[in-house]
C-alpha cells in the first residue's frame, strides 16, 4: 500500500483502537489528511471522542484502508505548526463539506494527532 498516498486519496479512513490489550478492538470512521508526507487526524468530539480517548491511552492502533490493516502509532501534535498544517489540509480536502467547521473549532484543535506507520 502507498502510505500516505492512499490516505490522501480516500475520503475517510477507519481507525481501529482498543481500551486495552484484553479489550475488543473497535473501528471508527474518521477524516484524515496528509501534509508533507505526514498523516494527521483529529477528534471531532474533542476529548469525549471514544477513539481519541482510547488512542491517547494506548497509541498503538491500526488504519483500515483499501482492505488492508496498517499498524500505526499516534503521536500527539497539538503544537501551533501542526494544527495550522492540519487546518489547511482539512480546508483543501474537505472544503465543500458542511461538516468542515466542526473540525476547526478551537475546542478540538488540541486533539490533533500524527499517525506514524509502524
């Protein structure tokens, strides 16, 4: 699979997270963007998003894309530069979506994560 090209080329991805090693994995459909070869995601529900809480507690996750499971590690990137890059990439990729504003709210910006392929 072309990582991160496949992420850039698809509208949404599924992220698979878990509450812990013995807990079942859960899938959530989310938006993902690519900027300068880096994959970024953000929780539209802020800290209350289940997948976000799980990935912060255990950063080892998987992205399901094109029928393939890609192991990833989530790295918190709430710094201004990463947030600005993700905001620009969101505007470019999802600019026609009526949902875009909910991903750009001040109260969710700190949930910006970079997904590194493992």
